C-alpha cells in the first residue's frame, strides 16, 4: 500500500511539472547569420581615387548586433531585424598600391554567432593628363598612365620620381611622320632638373606614344626622352641628370624643332657619370636609339632594337665659333644592338623617311682640331639584318660600326659583330694601335668578297681600313665572314646556345670613371638572359 501511494505521488508531481512547463512560451530555434554580396562574384576593378559601392546582404534570424569591414564598424540597424541590405563605400586612395585589395566583412547576431565574407577590389592605375612642366618635387605613382599633351620638361631644381609600372604616353597629333606641321612632343629633363625613373624587370617604366583613333604606334610619332646637362658645353664628369633603370623608350626619334628631320629616341646631352643609365631599351626610333652628345656617361645592360639611323651614336656638342666643342666619352658594358630586315624594309624610300646608309654603332666627326669622341666597351653584341640583306628600294648601307675621321680612342673587347651586309668595323685613320684596341671578339656572317674578311680598301669586310691591324696577333679576334661563329647567334637572335668563354676579363679596364663587372665571355649575354620580361622583341612582344 505504501508503495502504491509513493508511485501515485510521483505521478502527481510529474504531471504538475509537465503542465507548468507547457504554460511557458519556448524561444524558437534560429539559424546562424549569413552574408552575401549583390555583386555575386564579390570582385570588381577600380582605378585610384575612385569609390567602390559594395552592397552587403545580411540575414540574421537571431537579431543583428554588428557588422565590421576589415575590423572597422559599419553602420547598421541593430536589433531584431533579421534581414538588411547595407551599402559600404570603399575609397581607393590616390596612392593605393595596384593589385588585389581584400575587404573582409564580419556580421555578429544577438547570440554572438558570426559569419564572414570577403570582397575583392582589383586596384589599377589611373590615367592622368599632364599639361604643365614639373617645377617642384613630384612623384608619378606606380601603375598609373601619364598622358603628355605637349612637351613636358622637368625644370631646374625639380626632381621627378617615376615609380615602377608607370606608362608615359605622348599624345600623337594624327599628322604623318615627318610632316612639316607635325607637333612633336618630348619628355625633357632640363639642366638642373633630375628624373629618378626606377622600374623592375617585371614592372618596367615605359615611355611611348598614344596614336589617334585606331592608328598603330610608329617611329617618329614623338621625340622621346632627352636628358640635358651643362648648357655651357663644359666637361662635368659628375653631372647627375638622374637615373633610368628598367626603362623602355618606344617610337621616338621625331625632331621637335625640325619635324621633317629625326633625332634620338633617348638623347643624353652634356650629362656626366653621376647620371645612371642601366637596363634601358630604345625601341624603334626614327633616328638613333641612344644618341650621346658631348656626355661623359656609362651605359650598362642596355638594348637598342630597330632604330633607323643608328642604334648607338656618339657625337660632340658646341660650336667652333664659340670654341666650346665637347666630345662624347662613354663606357659601355653588356649592350645588345639588333636590327631586323623586316623593320628596315618598312621604310621604302630615303626621300620619305631617312637615308638608309646606317651604322649600328657610329662615332661621328668632331670639327678639325678638336678631340674625337671615345668609346671604351666590353661584352657587346651587334646583330645586323643579315649578310645577304638588300634593302627593297633606295640606297643601302649597313655596317656594324664606323668611326669617322678624327674619331678618338676606341676600345672594344669580348664583343660580337655579325650579320651585316657590308662592314663589321670600319675605323678611320685616326684610330690606331697607339690609342685603341679591339680584341677577343668575334666577326662572322659579314658581307664582301674578300674571303679573309680584311681590307684596307673600299671592299666591304669584317674589318676595314684601320681596323685591319686588329686582325693579327697579338689581338685574339675570330674572323669568319661566311660562316656561323657562335651557335645560336644570327639574324634577330642575340642569345648564344652556350656561353662563349673568353680569356679576357674586362675588370682590367676599371678606372676612376667606371667599374666594369666580371665578364670573361664574348657578347652581351652569357648563361643568364638579363633582357627577359622588360624588353621587347622586334615583333613587339615582350621577351619571355
């Protein structure tokens, strides 16, 4: 009986508890919050100095407590609202690094449960119109495009810093190249100004042209880059016009003073060795590639591709009237010159565009009685348009190098001259073994009828006129006019199949003006091709 009473008591208590529980409201079960974007892929592209509106869709069944973007609170309507759409403005700064920028959104509900989603903005450079000279310290930001509406000068006292990945485009006026009324713009660093243009192999700085409409860029649409030093035409070995490193200059060579003429794609006038020119390519200039006027400067790891008059030209500045003639005096190491037949034949008449009598390396005449232009060089590769090349129409002359009368000292070591229909190297009578040396170099696939490739007369040969003295001992040059001297080297190809070792190391050329690097090999390239990623092939594609 007692057991029965005990069981009945338990049932009674349990029933009362059950009914009491049923009398209370239960809180319904809710799901964790979610985040999504109206832009379903969560990715967009924006230039600098723009604002991106990001629509965020929130579902919070447990009530919305907060929303953050990269840890910063975003204004929302907190409380029991379960669904909201929030527009978040993301401002892209004027100096924001280019590339992908991530914004992480985190939502928290009233039960402290969270959800997150990431939106990505691909930041690209802005297009900036430049119509005024640079008069103060200025920076052109990486990845931007700067369009020159006219000739732009960096004035005395100003420094222009150009960051990696910048494109500088001169606006073409649409008139034909060499038209007498054509407006030729240029980028000039005036005496006392300075440019610091430092790119990288993967993100070079490019100076080029922007044609009108659907026209393609062409040589001579603009002047190019001009660095100016002393205006008094005096020697200043240490003059510093700035730095060009990993820079490409394209389609220049127009003459801004006389539009019917041509000039250099990169012109250095009276600058000194405080000026740094390294890893620079001049591509398809109407005139010279590198035009060195009265400068005392060094070129290192440079490339000249398809420049119509010459790829490298040394010239004087000044006048005999003022008695202030200054000769060029340059040091060169690791230099590639490449002239292709397709490019040369793209200009069918000398009357239209140029005299096709060209020398890829030209040391020009100073006036009588003044010092000649001088060259000290090692590890150069000069490739011509082919031993059997003939121009389609008009006059034709294509030499590797010519030093005109009254040239100064010429030192060339560990270099290659190949695929020229006329001369490899032609030296004036002013260049002798007393002041000059050419050795440990290769000359092959050079035009002419002389099987030895040597001539003091008018025949086209590998070594001509005063250059013939360097064909014999003790000068260790390899001359094979009609055969391939180094595997892999040929028309439009300057990379050897394997490194061609040389017994000579150009570090012995070191002096107070220039320190040569170790380069005990022949030509500009050994085992590592330093031209990759930042230079262009003759067909316009970047070298990979």
